[in-house]
C-alpha cells in the first residue's frame, strides 16, 4: 500500500497531518466545541487518556490562544503512555483509575477544581463487541469517578462512549451527576463506528456525595436489561450530530487533489507516538522474542514506517 493511500481513504487523517494535529481525533473535539462551546470561560482543563496528544493540542491552542491569557490557563494531560511535550500542558504519566492521579491533578491546579474534563479513553479493542463495549463502559466510569474528584460544580465533562446495548445504564449514571447529558456524534467520527461522545453539563453531584475511586457503578446490576424500562424509569438522552453537512464525511473516500489550484503533497505524521505498545509487540514478534521473560522492558527505537495520526 502506498504512503498516500490512507490520505485518500481517510480525509481527517490527511487533514490532521496537514494542520499539524497528532491524531485525527482532534477534529472530533473541535466539532464538539463548535456545537457546545465547550471552551468558553475555561481556565483549568484536564485531558484524560491523552496520548498521543491531539486533544491536548486542541486545548492548548484554544485555551492559550492569546498570549495574555496563556498565563492563567492550566492544562493537565494524563495517560498510561508517555507523550511528547506540548506548550502549556503538564503531563502525568499515570492511570486514571488511581486516586493518586486525581491528587496529582489537583496539585497542579494548586487546589482549585477544573472547569472542564475531557476523556477520549479507549482500551485496546479485542474485536469481541460485548467485551469491548463493557471495557469501554468501565473506562468511562473510571473517568467519571476521577472527574468527581477534580471538577468544579457547574463544570463540563466530555467522554467517549460506545453506543452498545447497555448504554442506557451509563446515561442513568451520568444523569446522577450532571443535569444536562447529551450524546453527540461529530462528523469526523465514522458512521460505521458505535463511537459517540457524551457531553455532560452542569456538574451537580447528589447532596453529600463523597468522591470515591472504588465505585464500580456499572457492576451492581449490569445484567438488568435497562432498555426494557419505560416511562419515567427510562433515561433517554438527546442524540445530536455535530458538524454541518458541508463538513467532510469520515466514511467517504476523497481524491488526493482536493483543491484544483493546489497540487497534492504527502505530509509526514506530526508527532509519532513515543514507544507505543504495538511497536514493542511488532519488534518482539519480528525478532522471535515473544517468549523471553525480560522482553517487556524492551522498547525498540522509533521506526521510519511508524503510523501517523491515529
Ligand atoms: C484513543 S487514545 C486517545 C487519543 C487522544 N485523545 C488524542 O487525541 O491524541 C486512547 C488512550 O487511552 C489511554 N488509556 C487507556 N486506559 C487508560 C487508563 N486506565 N489510564 C490512563 N490512560 C489510559 C491509552 O493509553 C491511549 O493512549
């Protein structure tokens, strides 16, 4: 496959490189912002599950736009993986399920709560849909848990969600903490994917709620079929498509020469990920090292054919 074939197949992948974003996901947050005005009045923002960093780039560019404001703005990015530095973004290489990570975020904000928490977290997909949906739901709940430690009253939480069969239960749980919950699908998120984003506005936890990391909300009654509930017992959240019809369609192929006056030129990836797990796996397999006990500590150097925006 030629270098340009992915540019042709995936217009947002190509635009991400041309505009200097580390991943095509940047457009998802930008399109969500177009619809919900997420960044208005935000000085402290948290990007959970941030690597390779395109959402942090969006936060950095949008919140620190003007130099004078740059000083007041604090952005914290958290991921299990290492991430190349970004201007104005403090990085924590850590796990969002740990209370110590919440404490570290609060330390960076000097005790003040965040105005906005975003989470594009995704586990490695297995291809077994039920398992993937369940793990994604658990990650979303972990993000909600850590958010209850760091978000200010009235603040906003945005997170990736898989619209699987038990999504109604997740909506109910989010509605406990936020008065406004909307499910949104940006144009840059493929129609063929069950991915969407919950935009949760006006954080207002139940009175007396004490943030608590050992709160596996979903586990209590995951087997109940919440989709069978009716009337006031059933939570139905609005579903909104973000981005107007003139935006590029993420499921369509586009010609390489988009503009008649501008010749197509291949753009290399903006910032390849730092030592991602798949790179290590490829290296181990290629060198027949998969069975070696000390193999997990091997991090091969970045190779030239590294994929670009994800
Ligand atoms: C789809 S990527 C995020 C892309 C990112 N929003 C961007 O725009 O560049 C999902 C990330 O979730 C991270 N992740 C998964 N589980 C996590 C956890 N428990 N704590 C922290 N990060 C986690 C993965 O390491 C991965 O980097």
